């Protein structure tokens, strides 16, 4: 088995010495270590841009963290899935309102996080309003941070309405990742999603509003693509409103040069006070989302690892450490210390080389299986590309699809944490079972007998036989044992 | 002739502040307020009061 360099030990507090020790004692035993070839379907200059961005590279999201600063509260459109009293519903959880920051406060927060979270690679501005409409605050924040931490990647997310006005500045500021939320390319569909927009000094409603928004979104997308700025398109999947239409959206945004398409499930709950929530509009189930994503995978590269994070999230995708870094916990005076982030990058470079080699080896293992079985495997992981989390501690599972043609990440499923202070909760376990719909086996670092039996009764296996292995290696080993190759059967 | 902001409803997003052509809007104790002496309801500037047109919360930016 591959040598294990657990990235757990890099969770803060951690000294640079600890990281160096990890590096020396662990080392990299693989002969192909150091190879950091990007995926074959990506140009080298594109890979260079995305390789450390957790939102743009599925591989990077195992290693790198992002943070959002909530400096842009003003918005210029109304969406039916958003109630501004609770921030944007798609980036927030019920009842949790983020702290709005001034650009100066944001700088202090970013420097504090950079000093304490070595995984940090990206600073994003995603609202809670619109980063392009609230442009003065967005720009002031990026200018301050870029001066202090020149190597941090800057990205922003927008509804697109004000985007064309700022594309040149975006290019000048070296922001090379922009996300546009595009829920429709047919204004008629848009009328069911956007009650109004504010544009050119007046409020527009109905078809007119949706038409203007659509035109501005397309214009912004084309302008960014023409400047080689990577564009991720987010689409909220709203059953009965735009779910089927998203196939068309995928075609259009791909043709206009979007790099990634990210279809996210509508989050809808009456408690959020949104139009959709109050009117009983439901969100899609995990398998409905997957079915749509599968239909789209021939189009623009599809993102399946999005966690719909808050406008003030901090940490690896799938974790939110925002509460550790609220303004009242930050020091008045703070200066940036680049040493931890630099040391972490060295360690990741080594780890990643090995991970790439292990992935290739895993693909060879499953290719030998004499079966046409395609199964879903859920993995409990804390990051680093390993099966390294206890079943009861998981707040989400990463789901992989495996067949002889390979092992691919297909999405994550969020669950309420099963284990709370050592005691499993039966009510929560029922929720876990529902979330694991379609999954054959769960791979984790450890699991108790009780949840194991309950899952078995529901037809889902759980195993800790592959604890701390690379995710793909563990899946391949399990798959090869479950579906042996013809050669091995006859031997 | 002026507009006012219902403080209990204001989300303090600040959109009204930068749309106001008269610089009549500022923050006070965490929410935005309109200085009635400066407010013209945008007459001579725009067809409709900008603060009310951009406000994301219904019935929050209203005639005083």
C-alpha cells in the first residue's frame, strides 16, 4: 500500500516544522512522483490556472481551500429562490446571516485565515448581493488583498447583469475565474425565476426583465471568454421550471466559451421566506440531479463537486470554518506570514504526483474486471484524496461511479452528522439511508456495528477495509474483489 | 416630498445609497436612512425614485 501522508495533521494549529517533518518522514515512494500532468483534455495554460482552485478542479478540491468575504451586499435583481433578509438562499443555511464586512475588515480576515489555514488558495467574492453590481466594494477588497498576498487567486461570482461594465477591470486585476449564474437562455423560462431586475435606472419586470438579463449574461460570457478568463456557469435546477431547459443552457454556454457548467439543486424551504419556498416549489432529489448531470456530461466540462457554499465560507469545500474567523475573533493588527502556505504547497505537490499515479493504477485494476456492473460507491473523507473519515463523523459523502471503464467522481451527498458525542442517533441514520439512495457500498475509516447492521438491512454495505487508502485505490480494490477478472476466476 | 426607509425591514445592503442622485442616503446604527431635506424623489434626474426601485424588500422604501 502507498505510504500514507495524512493531511489531517496539517489542520491547524500546525507549525511549519510539523509540515516539514511530514514531508521528510513520509516522502514519496512512487517512481512517477513529481509528475503533475494536467488532465489530457486541458491545455497546459488552462491547467496552470485551475490546478489549485478547488471550485474549478475536482482534483484540487481535495487539497485546497477557498474563502469568501461578504463585502458585496447590494444586488440588482430579485430571484425567486432568494430572500435578501436571509442573504442569498442558495449560499446560506436557514437563519444564519453572515457578517457584512468593509474592504478593510475583509483584508484583516483574509490575512488571518492565510496565516492559519495553509490550504488557502482562493479568495472569492460571492455576495451576499452581487459582486459586479456592488463593484466599488468588490474592487477595493481585491486591490487591498492582492497587494498583501500577491499569489492568492481572485475570483468572483455574479448574476451577469452588471458584468459587461466591468470586464476590462476584471482582466486588469488578474481575476482569472468568474462565475455567472445562468438559469435560462429563454426569457420565457426566465419569467418564472426572476420577478424583477434593476437596470439603467429603472425596475423592469416580466419578459422584458428576463430578456435584458439574458442579453447581458450572454454578452458578459462572450467578453470574458474573448479575454481568456475562465468562466464557470452555475445553474440552479428547479424541477418543473428549468430542469429540462438546462440541457439547452448547457449547449449555449458551451458554444459561447464557458469552461465549466455547474448544475446545483434548488434549495427550497418555507423557513427561508423565498417565493419558491413559500409556494411549495420543491428542489430535485439527488438521483434526479445526477440524471440531469449525466445527460449534460458531453457538453462543457461539468462540475459535480460544488457545495453551494455560503458567501462567507472558509475552508476546504465541504467544510465551513467561517465561525472560527468572525470579526470579533480577529486581531486588530496582523501581518501576513507566507511560510505555512508555501510549505503546504510543497507537500501537496509531492502528494499529488503520487495521487495521479495511484489513480492511473486504480483505473487499470477496474478495467480487468469481467463484468458490466456500474455501481455507486460513497466515501467518507476529510480531504487529501484519502478514505480517512469515520462513518459517524461524516457530514457528507463523496460519491464515485465505478465500472470497468473507470472510476469517476459524480457528486457529494450531504447528511446530518450521525455520531454526536459518541452516541449514534437513530433518527439521523434514517436520513443517512435516504441520502445514500442508489449507493452500493460506503467506504470509510471506521464504522460501528449498529449503523453497519442498519445499512446492511437497507441493502447498503459499509467497509473500513480500505481505511486511509487513496480513494480511487480503495474503490478499485473493493470492485476487483466484488467483480473478479475472468483470468483470476479461472486460476 | 421625500421617501423614507422602514428601519425594521432594511437589510442594510446599501443599494439605495449608491443609486441616490442627491447623496441623501447614509447609514445610521446599522441601517440606511434618507435625509428628507435632500430627497427630491429623483425629480429632474429619473422617472422613478431610484431607492424604491432598487430596494430588495417590498414596502420598505416608501413615500414619507
